């Protein structure tokens, strides 16, 4: 079971891939990114367009164009990617999807889920894109299934 939507999974993997290739000073095309993370190209193109609008990655057009990540974006937390793609429901939403769930009016899973949800949010807020990039550079992680 995944905690992220499929769109969010592709977004996170794509950002890591782009950060890894940007480390070598390259801009990467959509075909290479899609192949590198096992993602459908057209679907990924929409995701990357959104991430670019959100300022998480950058892109340039033309024969030497492609996607890249600026040094300053390496300090962004992973939670920025999740929120750019899926909003903040993972961090603040109800486990049962109830709109009225709150501390005052909790659902049956509210207190247990809140603890888990807060831990996930903390991990994603405290972990930067650059931290994972270091692990990729060192060959400790893979982006393919």
C-alpha cells in the first residue's frame, strides 16, 4: 500500500531524477526522465509542468533545453513536492475522508491517524530534495521499480 497518489510518486521520483542529472550540469528531456523512473511520458509531462509552475524544478526550451533543478531548490523539503501535487490532505485530512472530522468532532480513527499523519509530515518537512540526491549520487537508491 502506498501513502502517496500515483501522480505524487511519479513527481517525487522525477524530482530526484532531475536533481541527480542536474548535479552533473545537464538538463534532462522528458523521454529520459520517463525512462529513468518507469513513467508514462505524457502523464509525466503534465506533472513536470505543474512542478515547474510551483518553482520546484525549472525548465528551458530549445535544442539544449530540458528540465533541471536549481541549487536553491535542493534545500526544499519533500513536503513541498507532495503539497504541489496532492495538496495538504495527507498532512491534515481525515483517515476516513470525512470533511467534519476534527479534534472536537473526531472520526473513529482520528487520534491514531493524527499521530501517524503528523510523523509523516515531520519526516517530509525535515528531509530535503538534496539529502536524497546525495544518496542517489552514491548509488544507494534506485528510482525504478
